[in-house]
């Protein structure tokens, strides 16, 4: 009953706000763009299953054994799914009064990029694996399952990264300067036979060493070079923690600022949660 009531309200709102749309466009919009109706939820869940199936097919097609055995089946499935995605994309455009808002939106661009590689593969080779970009369409699950509140954490992280961008840029520039100097030093110390054939290659060694990756394709052979390498490895552990500390400090600062701003107008005390309605000290409405 609740869903039927929501469906009725949703349809009435669409008729009021989208008077220029035809009846069939309103019905299509309710199903494709709406998530608060039963048909809309069923459509979105079916869409997610198609996306998952397509991604699995693309991955299996990259395995030579499955490609040789089931190539024709994979091609049929992929083109059928791409055809359905194409129809869905066109219906999304036709069911809007201002389709450009959807076309130029994030989801609109992702929907378009998810179908183009399949058609381009008919003309150019090597473009079909790019269809895995349709995995981004799984982001709709937050909207479908009404999990938009969970995206607030991502927004907090993005804001923290943006606010600490100057510190991070300075940190990256400092590291680049550091590895350039170390690369030049190692190029001067180590022999050509050790793999330090140029300063750029030596800088490459410094980067993989300071990030504690250590592929092992280049290694110092002189005692001084090994001593410098040991120093770089120890410094690398400390350097890795710096960006995390910068962002964490910014997140905590933002949190403290919110708590300080959320003060009672009567007793001026802080420490309330952001969803608090009344002061926990005097009972005054916040």
C-alpha cells in the first residue's frame, strides 16, 4: 500500500512539473529516472545485473581458454547488452524536458562511454576492453538502495583533500626534488654495469626504493651506494605516512570546527552531535 501511495504521489508530481512531456514520456521517466517506485527499483536492479553480466563477460573474454571456446557466445551477449544499454540511454534522453542536463552530467557521460567502446570495436581494434568503464555505473547502487547518507563520508574526504591541496603539492614537490638529487648521486657513485645507466633511470630507482616497492631490476653494488639505499628505505616508511597525516589532520580539524559551531545559544556550551535538537546541558532548542 505504501509503495502504491508513493507511486501515485510521484506520478502527480511529474504531471505538475513536467506538463510539457507526453504521457508516455512521463511513464518512461517514472521507471527509468525514479527509484521511489516499484517499477523504477525493478528496472534499476535489472540494469545492475546487466552491468555485472557485461563486466564478467569482458573479463572472461580476456582469458585465452574461454575466448577460444566461447567467443561467439561472448560476442552475442555483449552486443545484446550494449543494444539494451543504447535503448536505455536514448529513453533517458527522450523522457526529459531538458535532456542536456542528463547528457552532460556525470552519469550521462558514464552511460555514453559505457556503450561507445563496443561500437568502436567494429571499426578499431583494442577498444572493446574499455567497456569495463561501465563498472562506474554501479555507483547508482547508492541511489537505488537509498544509501546517499553513506556518500557524506566520501564528501568529507574530498573536502579534506581539497583543503590540504597546498600541503600535498608542497610535499610532492619536495619528494620530487629529493629523488632527483638521489638519482644524480647514485648515477655518480654506482657503475654502469649495476644498471644506473642514466640519471632518469637512477631517479626511477630512487622512486621505487623510497616507496618501498623495490622491483630488484636495479641494485647498488658499492658500499656507499648500499648505505644510501638503506637510508632511503628507512626514510621511505616515514614519507609514506605524511600524506595520510595531512589529510587526517584536515578531517579532524573540520570535525572540531563543526562541533565548535554547534553551540547552544543559551548556555554557549558545545560538544553536541550534529543531529542534536536540544542542548544536552540546559535543554534549550539548538
